[in-house]
């Protein structure tokens, strides 16, 4: 209670409910973060150890048998295994080409569905969108036969081209182009710009967040793709990293070398983390704009 001499004012009581709600949210967030980070933590710990065996329960003590020299030894062993540098290059090259092609096709298709007016535009767009509901194993046999007829098995073009047409990238770019005001294009037309000039000088520079989102999704999809390379590649020279992991996890009858397998996992994560860090500033904005303001 506060007294001013003549009048007495009651201090408003602060409700504990918002503080309790915020505390519960923070605790749940920390618990979920620890659950998600635990496999990554165990991967790093295992890569820095000499033991090739997996213990149960796993030893999560970072100071137990952990050494940088062990990690460097594991790294040298993995890098000198077979044609590992060539396999790493294959993954980087294939994923880079898939990203470039998929984002380019997505930009052109998304712009056409968002800005150009032609008969059957919406029907065609929803037909493209419906392909998201078709799982890849359903069309994998047809894709394999098509590559076989073209004599493209175990080739870069055979690995790249079937992954380029991405309905998700078309959807992301279309939704983002819809958020660009028509008045900007109208002003450009009054200034005498042609449609392709409007696309490259106005729409495309404003679509950096959507391009970043499409780049990250395309790269992760191609980088982690296991089924298609498993079917398409019949030569060791064309192996990608998901196929190489089979050598270290004992799928070919070999012993499981957990420390080396986790070292391969760390090498596999580096490009994905680099791509996310490079585009993170635009990625969040692109996702929020695509799924909140699209029509």
C-alpha cells in the first residue's frame, strides 16, 4: 500500500501467470534443443575418439579418450579410403548443378505462374503442385528406364537432370513473386521496360529471400539423396557421399568403424552448414514471406 498523506492507493498486484508461462516455454525449449543436439554431440565426440566400437550406453563424457590427434588420424584414414576426394567432389558438383538448375527453373516457372496471364494458368500450377504428393519411389522405376534408354546410367547428367524439376521451388518462387506490388511493374512499363527487363531488373533482385530458401531446400534434398544415386550409379567413380557411408556402416559386410563413420558424417555436414550460414539472413525472411503473404 502507498500512502500520500490524504489518499491511499493500492499497488496493482503483478500476475505470476505470464512469468510462469515464459518459464515453462524456456524450459521446454531447452529440453527440446538438448534432444535435437544430442545426436550431433555424440557424432562429434565419437569422431574425436580412437575406439571403433559403439558402447551402450554411449559415453558422452567429452574428456574421456577424446583427442584432436585421434580426429586427425580418423580424418586421414577416411580421406585416403578408396576415391574419397572424388566421391566428395561428385556430391558437391551434383548438388551445385541441381541447385543451379532447380532454382533457375523455379524462378522462371514461378514468375510465369505469378505475373503472366495465359489460359489454364491456375490449372497448370495446381497440376505442378500436385506432384509434391507423389513420392519418388513411385516414379523411380520410370526414371531409371528413361535414363537407361538414354544411356545415361552412371553419368553426371543422369544424376542431375531428374532432380532439377522441383515443384517446391516453383511454389516458393511463385508465392514470393505474388507479394511484389503490381504498381512497381506498371511504373517500369510506363518507363518503357520490356517484360524480360522488368524480370531481371525489378522482380529478381527483390526475390533474394525466396531464392535463398529455394537454394537451401534444393541443396539439402540433393545432398542427402540416397535412393536415386543407389539406383542410377553402377560405377565406383560416380559414387556420392550417401552411398559411401555404406562402406563405413557395415552394409557391405564390412566391420562398423564408428569413429571413422562419424568423421565422414562431420565432413558431410560441412557444406550443408556453410550453405545455411551463407543464406540464413535471407532464408528466414523468404520462408515467412512465402507462407504468410502468398495468395
